[in-house]
């Protein structure tokens, strides 16, 4: 074996004992893991073409270096195939960019989960699912890549959950009050780039070449599922989205991700709309003044601690609250099954989305 590993090793009597050891140590997400052997971890590292001790990112608040070997162990535990590992590393690298704000989704009392959009040839090379049940279970690459990120958060970044249950050996540094199911395997969102070529894929919209494999990583508080079945046309769909997103109290958010399924994408293509048109129209039609928001009983501040309503003050008529600071903060992704006009809006929790090339 050409890879030399430095992590501690544990001798156990068979597979069942190994699985139980990981439960006892608190190294799992609450579900059984694939016990990482020296050989399986080495194969994972070899697939990345990187050295085991290479530091791919730093977590300044907790003074932790994140090394390839430690992430590889968690990728094996999650059930990843070795060829998935470059995507896992790219996601971790993006999370470690200062703009992302790694400490927020790892420590907040809110229910923050990691999400990631995959673009480019990697989607098909790894047989990722960008069609029906794209956010759900059933696809190995989607699910295990996402689970590898969560296990890395637990075991490498120190984000052990369970506030109020501090009796164990490991400190509880993930302080989520409720958490959310998206914390198990992330919001995994490969984009359907093939069926609607006029709606340019996200990575191309962000300035990458179409032939590049890119992951765009975000921290989200969850999603709002919006029905746009009765709207027959691009203009009507955007009107409905704007109306419901205002009602969801999401104005003042720094960004959002819209996952648009084929049934709605067909209307945009038929009406000659681009993603830029969608972003611009939604940004304009969802904008409301602080005065309007207060009068309707909404928060005009946009923060989690801002009260609803309140007296209308001078200047509130001109102080606008919007989805993001501009249309470019609305990220549009095409994905989902052929039937069903359910658009999902992923709401922000932390810094802006960060993109990284995948070193396949």
C-alpha cells in the first residue's frame, strides 16, 4: 500500500463489533457506518491524488486543520466510493473559505444544514441523480457525499450535536436547538444541464466553463416548497413565487437558491426567458418598502431578532427590503422529476454560497 496513514487504529472482533465501537465512541450520525479499514481509507486517498497529511482547510474558531486523511476516513464511513472523494474535498474546501463563515452552520442554535449544487461532467461520471426525488434518498453518490460532509463536521470539525445532553465524553459544540433532517446528508442538488440548454447551468452563470466540474456550497436554514401548478407561463410563475416568498418573511435575506423542476422550466423556455430574466423579475416583484412590511405585520429588519411590525418611521417608504442585495443573489438551478410544479427555495443561513472546481 503506497499511502501511509497516521490515524489511530482499533482492533475489533468482526464487522458488528466495529459498528458498535463507532456508536460507543460517538463517531456516527446516529446511524450505522461502514467501518473504515486501512485499505479502504488508502484507496479513498489515492483516488484524490493528494497526500494524506495535506491540509485542505482550516477552522479558525476551533483552531483545527482539516487534513485529507481525516476526511477520507469519514467518506468511507459514509459509504462513498473512492471516485466520489474529489467532490467531498471540494465541498470541504469551499466551506473553509473565509466568506462562507464555517463556524455559523457548525455551532449555531438554528437548524442550519449544508447544501451543495454539482455542475459539469462530474454529475454523470458519478451517476448522480438530478431528476425525481433529487433532495431525497435513493442515489448513492448524492446521499453518501452529503453524509460524508456531516460526518466530517462531527468528527473533524468537532460539531457534536445534542445540546442539553452534555453527559458524554465529547463536548457538545453543535448547539442546534431543533436541527433539521437536512443535517443527515445535506441538501444535495446536482443540476439538470441537459434538458434545457437555454437555461444556462449555475456554474456557467457564475463564470466557469461548461466543461468544468464545479460544486457550489451553501449553508441553509431549510427550504420553502411552493406550488406553481396553476400558473401557465413564465410571468405568472414568477408572480406567484414573489407573492409567496414575501409572505414567507424572507425579505432581507442575503441570497436564496431556487430549485425549479422541468414542468416549470418548460414554461420559461417556451416564453423565451433566461435565468437572468427570472432573477431580475423575481427581485423586482418581491421588493417591498419597510413601511409596507410594518403595516402588514412583517419584520422590516430581516434578522432573526428583529420584531414584527412597529411604527412607520420617516424614510421607511423609501427603505426597500429585497431578496438579496441584487438579482445576482438569486441562484437558479434546474432539477427534479418530469411531473410536478413544486419549486423549492433554499433560504440562507450564514455567508454567501462559495464555488470550487472539482479536481476529478
